[in-house]
């Protein structure tokens, strides 16, 4: 998943991603922080908290998906025009291991950018007792939205 | 998606689902409530809140997925033995329309129960200005876990 | 999955679907026949044959997917403009039971039509010793293509 | 997607995969050949043929999926016990570009092996006019089957 080959259309992509991320109420709720914003690649981290758990105390699959979907959506966004908005059409997640850990790192990378459709892949890692473990993979399909009031960035 | 044909193995399935749901920190965070618990079918509702949004103020796709995944997981759980735990192996969500509304209803139903693998389908509806609209479909594959410490219900 | 509420834009949708289906070499190879073409709904049938099997003699999951993808793609196509082409962006299939039988019926229905993106669902049934059994569900996302040379119908 | 870290349980995994592949009628129909069989990694190649096409003369998405599903299933199989059978529970495919080319190469690799559930990823490449292009990604979940008559290898 080498994203270095992608050229951004908008030189201010990182500021645009930060501003949009700050407007996502969900990111505040899950305690997520943007760690890396590169062309075609975005990384998000968050700590475990009780309010994100399923019944066994692991991170809820949906919360893993929430962070991965944002990482993938913003990875796609880095390659879009300045005025474009991005919407998730669909995503699919495989839970490889219980989301057990103190912290979690979510990577989203663009596999195939496109004018209308962008395909991305995400990987979630748990940091548990000093070891990092792959806990989930996600594939998301995003759509570039232009000229629609209220759907921007 | 007629779930009425399923016979629960555990007559106390509803109590079991309620107890497990109460332990999910994520359900508290998203303000979700269990509405219907029938064999092979569970419905969850939640109100809009700022802390669940993406950048345009709609419900974040991951939060829609969180509620749908729980609805599907508990729908599967209703048909499992009393001592079994349930884990999501994977799910896929299609976002059909922006998750715009005052309230949201998530339905999970079992398509195919199994000893090891159960396949479910979920549908998310937004209640917006008095009208209900289908906003997402989700398919989830669940695994029955037995005899593993810490993975129960 | 009630598709009766959809209005076709192109009154000649059925002829268009039949002509396109006839050009799919893959449909000839799998012995598929179009059974029903209604607005937002297409059904395809095929017999078992050795050339479609996996290692246990059941229909190969990919062959089930081939027929379901065509059923879903043509279901989407029935609601598209006369000059539009349709491309599959992605699909996901759940194999619920071994594809064992003498004949197979694939149903594709539109869940949500759209100008650019159409979401569909498919169900595959095996006819085995006189009984019909649900063996697979598929969800496909299709894109309407207009004005692109070589991508029509 | 580094599969080299996996240790096979069955030293005769390659012979087992070859024997099973030879029993898949579908592989003969699509003209597929096994190219690489390593622990956690299998590659399949096939030439274009008219009998595998969709309406524009590209490879049908379902045929791409057929080859990728086999590549992923056999990648999983390389890490399974000698007597185990493998069944696909589900897969999801993203079509990144039209499957246009003279030859196609399908890679399947194991992301996470497991006693019951194995998760794999596949990538399809088209060789078109001397250049290789990524045309599809697939994620498949496989189940290990043991002790069930008729479901072996």
C-alpha cells in the first residue's frame, strides 16, 4: 500500500483535512487525533475508553470502523480538488482479532483515486501491553461530491 | 426478511440480550435503546446528537454502523445457546442517503443461523421532519463463541 | 425487496437488457437465461454443469457471483436512461450454504436507484431434489456511465 | 502483504492445492493455471477469452472474482491441516478499472490465518499491451472444515 506515488491537486490538502476533521463530532467523541496527513494516506490514533466498548470491554467493531472510515475518507480527500466534498458510498470491515489494547492506530490509504470514485484500504492496529497487533482491515469506496450545497470538504 | 420462523434455543434470550447491551459502553455513548427483541430480530433506536456527526452534521457512517452492528449481533444472539458469546467476523455497509434526521431506527434480522456462523442483514432508517427514510443497509457475519473465557454473551 | 415502486426512464428497458445480456460471453458460458425483466428487478436461471464447479462438485462461489452480479447489474440497468451504460463498482457475497442443486435461480433487485450510484441486492436459490434453498446473498453497487465510448448498455 | 512469515502445518500443501485445483471444473472453464503456491500465498493466471466477457468485451466482474476467490481460498488452504477442507464464507470485490487485457494475474495472500476463520486479500492485474495494471481487489473470509464427509481439500 504505497501511497507516495500520488500527487495532490490541492496544495492546501492538509489544512483542509484538519478543518474538516475538527467539524466531525464523532472524532471528538472517540478521542481521535490526526497523526499523519500525506497525499493518499491519513493516520488517526485514539485511546481506549469505556464509552467505546462492546460487551467484553474491547473496542466496539463499529467504533473501530468509525475511526477507519474517517482515516480512509480523509486519505481520499487529500487527492481531491479544493472545493470537493467526500462521501462514503460503502465500506466493509474484517475484524481479525478482539480490539483489545490501550491505544489504537488507524491507517487509511488510497488504492485507486478517481474523478468520481476513490477506493481506499484501512488497517487498524491495537497497542496492547507494548505490542502492536493488526486487528482489522477495512475497504471503503468514496465519492467526490462537487457543487452540492452543504456537502463540502 | 421474515424472522418469525426461527426458534430460540434459550428461552431467556431477551434478558440475555438486555444484559449484554447494558454492558456495551458504546451503546450508552450513542444514546441507543433496545426497542424490539424477537427471535432472529432486534431493533435499536437513537436520537441525533452532535457527538455522532461527520463534517456536514449528518450521522457519521461509522456511528450508523455501530448501531446496525449491535442490532445484527443481538439478532444473531437471540438464536444462540444460553452460554454462547457472539463476535462479529465482518460487516459491510452501504450508505444510501445522508444520515440526516432527528431519530434513527436500526433493524437487524437473521438471514441464516448456524452452529458456528450466522449471517444477518440490517437496515437503518432516519426519521426526518416526520418522514422515515432508508439510509443504509448492512450485512454482518457473526461467529458463535463457546468455552472461551471472557467472551460470553 | 419490493421493486414495484420504480418507474423506468426508458420504456424499451427490457429489449435493452436482453440485447446487452446476449453480448455477455460469460452468460453463454454459464448457461444462464433471463427469466424476468421488470423495473428494478431481474431474474436469471442456470443449470448445474461440471464446468462451473469448485472442488466438491458444488457451484463455484465465483460462478454464483457471476450470475448474481449480472442479475443485479441488469436490475439497475432497467431504471437507467436509454443511452447509459452500467459498471459494477463493487459487490459482496455471502455464501450461506453449499451451492448444491440441479438448477439455480438468481434474483437481483434495486434497493436505491440514483443518477450516478445504484445499490442493489441479490439472492441465489438452489433447486435441489425438488426443494428450493437460499444459498447466497449479494450486495452490489453500480455506476451509471454516460458519454464514454465503448461503455454503453 | 508479506506472507513469508507463515509456517505450513502440512508439508505437502502444494500437492494438496494442485490436486484440489484440478478438481475445480470452473478453473478449466476460465483457462486458469496455478503459477505460485507458497505458504499463505497463491497466484493464478488466465488468458482473455470471449466466453468470460461482459457486454463491453472486458472480463466479467464475476469471472475476475472466480479466479481471485480460488487464489484466496488456496492461499488459505496452504496453511490448513492436511485433512481440512476450505469453504468461502464471504468475499467482497472492488472493480478498480475495466478488466481489459490479454492476460490476467490473480494473487491471493493470507492476512490472518486461524483455526476456524482465515482472512485473505486478493489483487487482480491485467496485462494489456505490455503494461500491467491493478484492476480489482478482493477480500475473502474462509472457514476450515474438518470431519465433514464430502467437504475435503
